[in-house]
C-alpha cells in the first residue's frame, strides 16, 4: 500500500507562484512515475506533469514554460513549481504515483489551488 500526502495549495493572485509538494510512503517500487493531475470545476481531470524515477518529464501544453516538475528519489517526493499562474489554473491538484513500470496508480487526496484575477 502507498500513501500520498500533498501540500502547498492555496490562494494566489494571477501572475503569482505556488509550489506543490507530495510525499509518498509505503511499498514503493522502481521504476515508477510520479505526477500531478488537476480537475477544475465542471471539467475532466487532466494531466499537468509527470516525471519518472529516471528523470524523464512530460508536461501538458497548458503548463509548458510555466510549470516545472521535480522529484527526490531518496525521499520519494515530487514537487510542482508553478509560475505565472492564471485564473484558468484554478483547480484541485492531485499527486499520483504509478508504482512500478506497469503498476497500480495511487492518488493523493488533492490540494486546492485558486488563482484570482
């Protein structure tokens, strides 16, 4: 079993920055992938960014150039640095861990990000 605990959400003005963090604990296998998804009101959940334990990253077009994902394999943590935030970035952000190369994907409880205009 794996637990994911997110932190760092909050309210910020447009143009501001936030850093989300997620700590994973439990039986964690490698290789794995950690990432962030988000769900805005009335919209489907979507990928924001993903990073593998080998350091390969994937970004959604919406965050390219503004968001940076990073991780610490020793601590099983993943971070999402979000800069130049826009009101359309307002959503609940979820941390994920795909445990193993083709393993089960765990989800955190979500952290809310609100960007005011």
